[in-house]
């Protein structure tokens, strides 16, 4: 199992891409939440609201998930961070295998 953290421009974009990943069965679950991001971009400090997402998936799906996010995302360089190996309860891992 892996957990993947992604940020999106807004809830609409997050919903669209998460639904796409769920429909293709690349992820088993997505959680979104509003955040305020501050970062350096092309030599300037930027700050604005975004939507963060935590995706749960099988490890072997990571490359396909990354490719789909990059293809559909509005950002030139989207934040896509995978946390491996993710630990989870046996019951959750069993559910993930069949999701």
C-alpha cells in the first residue's frame, strides 16, 4: 500500500481527478481538504488556497496514478508525493486489495 499526497488548484479539479482515478480503479480511496499553501515559484514567494488530497492505492499502481495526475492536472509541476511503505491495519489492507 502507498499513500499519495497531491495538491490541486481547487475542489472542482480535485474532485474531477480523484473521480477519474477511482473510476479507473487506480486508487481505492481519496480524502480532500482545504489548505493554504506558501511556496517559492520562479523566484517569487506565492501564497494562496489550494485543496490537498490523500490517495490510498496499491504500490504497483503508482506510475499509472502519477501519469494520470500529470495528464489531467492544471499545474505545470504538480505536487505528487508518495509515502512508501505505508503501514495500515490488516482489515484496511484486506479492503484495499479488493477495492
